[in-house]
């Protein structure tokens, strides 16, 4: 097998694997976790995972940190893209309580992001993910 064929095979295999992971999370894992958050707002998972509703109506379970009038989330994928720039209005379900706020993907302040990630994800690799801050409405 030539080097070119091996490279093409490897790229296709990685693509299929990534597609499989995305399908698993979108159609199996996320709906199961979302259901658990709705049915067990005082459960162990609800202490660290919230349900975020994006402007397009998608609902995603994401890790969170709540501090006063702010809620922080860590985005591993690209779901944060609609929150770039000035951000957008979102709702969150935190331990059975539905809250509204303005969410913004923080891409311009690495020191702030690192400081929040140390609390939000103390075991994560530094620099991995995008910080999303949600300023809750009064």
C-alpha cells in the first residue's frame, strides 16, 4: 500500500470516528443526560451539569459554575459559535430553576478564561475549550 493510500485511509477512518462520536452524543448521550436533569433536579449530575437552550432552540447539557449573577460553561465543541461577538439571549435550567440571561463566548481574555476554568474544570487541560459566560437577567 502506498503512503498516499495509507494517508487517505487514515483520514477517512478519523472522519468516520468523529462522525460516530457526534451522532452518539447528539442522539444518545445528550438526550439521556437532559432527561435526567429534568427528572432529577436535585441529583448528583445536576450539581455540575445544567441544560442550556441556545438561540436556535437546541438544548445541550453542559458543565457549569454559578457565581452570583453569572453562570459559566465550558464549550468543547463548536456550539458556542452563535454566542460569539456580542452574544445572544439564552435560558438555562440549573437544578430545576429556569433562568434567562445574555451569553457570550469569551475569546479575547485568556487570563480571565484560565481563572474561571480553574474553578469550572480543575482537572481539564489548560487552553482546552471555550469559556461561555452568561450574565443572568434580574
